[in-house]
C-alpha cells in the first residue's frame, strides 16, 4: 500500500465522511433528545400508564361494583430496571428518528435548504406530524388494556400511514405547484379514509378519563420530543459539518 | 456532467439512504418487533410513543 493510499483511507472518501457526519450527529441528537424525552415520559406519561394498568390487571374495577374507587390510587413506585429500560429504549427510538430526519435534511440541504438548530425545529414539528400525529389521528395512542385489532395489521397500517404522511410533508415543503400539493393532501387523508384495523368489539376495562389523558399526554410529550430531536439534529449536523469540512454553507 | 451526477449521488444520496435504512432498522427493532423480551423491555415506551403494542 502506497503512502498516498494510506492517506486517502485515513481521510476517507466524501461519501464516508458524509456517513460519519450523519451517524455522529444522529447519535448525539438522538441520545440527547431521547434522554430528556425519557424523563418527560417518566414524569407525565408513566403515572397515567401505571394507573391504567391497575384496571388492566383487575386490581381496580370501576363498573359493576358498589365500591367507591378513588381516582387517585397509590401507584407502583419508581422501578429502576423497568424505568431504566424505558429511558434506554426511548434513546434508541429517538436515535432512529434522528437518523431518518438527518437523511432527509442532508438531501434537502443539497437542494438548497438551510439546516441548523433553528430550522431543525420545523423539521421536528414535521416529524411529529408524520410519525406521531398522523397515525395517532386514527390509531390513537393506546393505553394498556384497550381492545385492539390484530397487531400485524395495525403495524402495517402504521408504517403505511407514516410513509404517506412523510412523503406528503416533503411535497408540501419542497414541491412546486398545485399537482404536488394536491398529491400531498390526498396522501395525508387517504389512510384515514381507508381506515385502520379496528377491534370487533370494545372490551377495555380502563376508565375513559384515563385513556383520554394518556392519549393527550403521549401526543404532547411526542411534540416536545420531536421539537428537541429536530433542533438537536440540525445543530449537530451544522457542527459536524464544520468539524469534518463537509458543510456546504459554513 | 455524468461524473458530477455520480459524485452528487455518491456523496449525498447513498450516505442518506444508508443512514435512513439504519434508522428504520433501529425503530423497527426498538418499537415494533414482537419478540417477547424486546416487547417487555420496551413496553412502556411503545405505548407512550403511540406505536401499536400488543
């Protein structure tokens, strides 16, 4: 191997550098956002989930009993393994989201868009709409214990709806002319007209008050999560671009 | 011209595609695979993130 080849390998090809920039900024953004989101979920979503589980397991019953059930029961305490795993998995999921976001950001930047921490917030809001609000519009965030259709059918619908919404938002942001915007509107609406797989009967033992609060909390924390991951992804994308010399608009 | 197009694809599109597939794999593994160990570990997060869980 000649010294010149060694040098080229150490510096890496432009594509290798770009992959490094994407991976490093994705890991930083996903881990940072995921950690904060994991804590937000622990404070705002987990108590509602634990409350619902008391009804799911039958420890509490709110219909068909003469007992008066308190709306504020004692909930299980902090569980280091369970809640620790939740934080780790939240970091993983938001790292995955950050990578998808950055892949789209890098292509958009190539076509002239400015990507930094500030515009990243808009990307984050769009990501929330595509990955959380769009599927949640018909397949509402499920509290434990709800009746639901077959998991595989729901997962296929979820992925299809997310893909359609993501393409739609791209077309709204970067498409030119009414044809692109028309297709975008159709892609946003179609999955909900087709409909998600639904259970044949309702059998949820959890009070509607808890289920509604759970859906609201899940969506609210989801928006905060996506704004954070978008902002961090844009910020680290800029920073890594300057560091590795792959930035277009330094 | 051909060289320029190929360079743009190599430096932007292929890395973007690679990282997008990796990101999708991470989300599928952490959020959607139904293997019971993964399901149990990620249970609370899957509910909180609005994924179909059970």
